[in-house]
């Protein structure tokens, strides 16, 4: 065979091999794709399911046999039904999730804190697989259960409570501050055993301001939850030692100049500074809201005082704009009583605990504002 014929045969052989070789970057002919509706032609890779739980339906297009499986971190917070064939090449599958309110929180976790899971689709004999992420809840920007504070475990005792000016260096370094009102020499904001008391027995207003939160990076939509109760009953006389008495107290408050047969005023104002406005006031850009329904606690409860915050969670919706963004300068103020510095007729002592701040994106997360329609007592979960 001459050299010319040999060259031609070699070229033909290489061409034949090239034609038979699969392009590693080419799309596979077999597929499993997920959609949010049977009409959609855009596959999804991520979705959310309501914080209240419930069932969501997804649709699959595939030209191979496949298996479907739910996978999460071990909570088992959702269950996956079997795929149901709708027509040739199209199936639907349902995912049923438990509400976030049923979750068991670890120390430092928040109720609305996001959790993740995946729906896996596999065709083992073809070495083919696909998955998409399902999320429930919101991303936590800041959380504090005030477990780092010390004070009287009995809500109505004061002998171990410390005003914020006398908190330890480490406690003050967390960054909370309070206002010294006109005519006063101190802020009437105190530590309790694992929570904060705003206001004292002089019926003078007080506040608590959150630290700067580095996690705020021009966020657009923010949700704040916290527990708040109004003090039920008069304070106990201070004493130097012994066991703290845990007994029902008279329903009265000590006001400047006398006593009244009533509980403290159940009113709390939440105010923003440094950026953002309260979503309830989208039209006006309002930055403060007052809740007049702060509950008190049951002194006769068998679990008192460990259950004083039961059923007392409040929720606040904040929005930022390009002109007024939520950022590192945004501070949340909790205000109890009149902030003029003058003594009022009634005390307004409020306990605050379990502060959680979340952010979410309307493109990728659930907007829970429509579930309640306003800031106030949390009825979502």
C-alpha cells in the first residue's frame, strides 16, 4: 500500500471515530426535570413551602423511569408522596411539610429559622439524577435569648436586678443601650435572670435599644419577633439573702405618690432609627408602632415563673427602600411608658425576651406579612 492510500485510510478512520465519540459537554438525551406547574417550561432548582406547613405539588417531565426520595438533616419535617402519572412523560408529586411551630428548638435557635430539605430524583441504571432544594422559614440576621444576663429569677423581686449602667463589661460589650431621660440620673432598664426589664417602680419611662447588627446589608424586608409581657403585681421588698419567695402577689402597682389596685399598663412602643420603616405604614413611612395589648402572666400557674412568656410573642415587619435602607445603622428601640422623664400615674414595667431578627427575599422566600396583615401579636405560628 503506497503512502497516499495509507494516509487516506487513516483520515477516514479518525473521522469515523470522531463521529462516534460523544461530546462530554452535550446535553444528555435522557432527563428528569422539575416544574412548579404543568404548563411551565422553565425548570426549578429551589422553592419554599409555607412556615405553616401544608402540601405543595410539583410536576416532573422525564423520558426514563425514576425514583423520588425526600432528604433533610434528620428532622423528617416533610414527607413525599409517590409520583402520579398525569400523561406520557409528565408526573406530579406532592410534598407535605410540618409547620415550623412543631420544631424542637436547640439553644440559640429561632422559631422561624430556615430549614432545608431536598427532593432527589434518580434513575440508577442510567446513572442519572436530579434534585431541587425546598426551604421553610427565613434567614436569621440576629438572635438573642438574653441567657447571658443575671438577675432575680422571681419576676416581682428586684434584689438581684442590675440597672444597665451596672452590667458587667462583657454584658455591656454586647451592645445594648438605654436612654437616661430628662431630669433623671439613670436609665430604668434592668437585667433579670435571662431576660430584660424595661421600667422601674417609679413609673418613669425606659427603653432598650438593640446593638448595631453587622448582618444588615441593605436588606429590603426584615421580620422581628420578640416576647413581651407586662409585670403582674407589685415588686417585692428588697432583701439581702435567703430563698427568693415565689408566691402570688397582689394585683397592684406602685406609682409615684401612692398605690393603685391595678396591674401595670400593658403598652409597648417599638421604634426604628437609622434606616427602614414599619411595613404597616408603607404609605407614610412611619417608623414607630405601639402595641396596647401586651399580656401579663398568671401568678397562680403551676409552672410560674418559668412560663411567664407563654403566648406572648410579637412580630414586627420592617421594609427598606433605596432612599431609606435597612443597614448597619438600623436600631430597634423598645420603649415602655412615657419618655418625657416625668413620673406617670401608673407603672409600665415590661419584660422582653427571645429577640430574633430575620431577612427574606420575595423572589426566593415566603412573605408571611399577608398571613397576618399587620405587626402585632404573632398569630402566624
